C-alpha cells in the first residue's frame, strides 16, 4: 500500500518500509521538492534501496508499488543495467545498501568479505547472509557476480584485493564542473 499526498509543496509518502517503521514520525517521510518539482537524489536512493530490499525478500507487490511511485516522480528503473534514470537526466546505480555513506575502512570491509566468503565456502549461509546484511547496514553493496563491493560514495574494491579507483559518473562530473565555474 502506497499513497502520496501533496501539502504546501511537500510530498508525504506513506507505505511499508524495511528501513524505517511505517508508524514513525510522519515528518521523516516528507520530501521537499524544488521549484521544478524535482525529487532530491537522497530520496531516490532511499526508495531504490527499499525496493531492492523488497525484491531480495521476494516481496514483489511492495517492490512493484515502489517502482510505480518512482515512475510517478519521473524516475525509471532498469534492473538489467542495475541503474535508475530520472527524466531530468540524473542517473545512478540500483543500490540495496541505501544512500548512507559507509564509515568503515576499506580494510574492515575486506575482512568482513573474507569472513563472508569463508562462511559461503563452508555452506554456512546463515552466517554469510548475516555478514552481507551487516555490510548493507553500513552502506556497502556486494555484487557476487562481479566479486566487487561498492559504497554510495563511489568507493569500491574486489572481494580478493584492495580498493579500486572510483569510476567518475555523471554526478561527479557535474560537481567538478560546478566547482570550476
């Protein structure tokens, strides 16, 4: 169940959430739109993370509701490309870990990944899932297919090695150009 109410330039979103209690203070669910009606990227990332969590939990009705909510805001999701795109040109990664920046050191992330991989090799999937969920709670996204980890801030590394140099995305380029102007 999702609804959206407009009130004095605020959008109030009500719905199920894995990241926050739906009965939490309603002010926490308000999104301030700019004059052009653009949704802040932090809100997009929050909703994308919620949707990804629902998909992983195989709760497809809730996942589809969030997809429709995003679509009504002008944001399309491309699951195969693991990307979201906004009608105003912004884009980003479909990120389960959410919009928070990871405060863990790269070495700590690597240690946790080694622990998770050891648990997976030993078929201790409950422990492996627990470590994965802990990394997610700290803002680290794991990609088992590519054996890579990433954070919302652009840090990344391989499961077996150290951190990789960040990929410069469109948002970073816009920020750098704005700094020079």
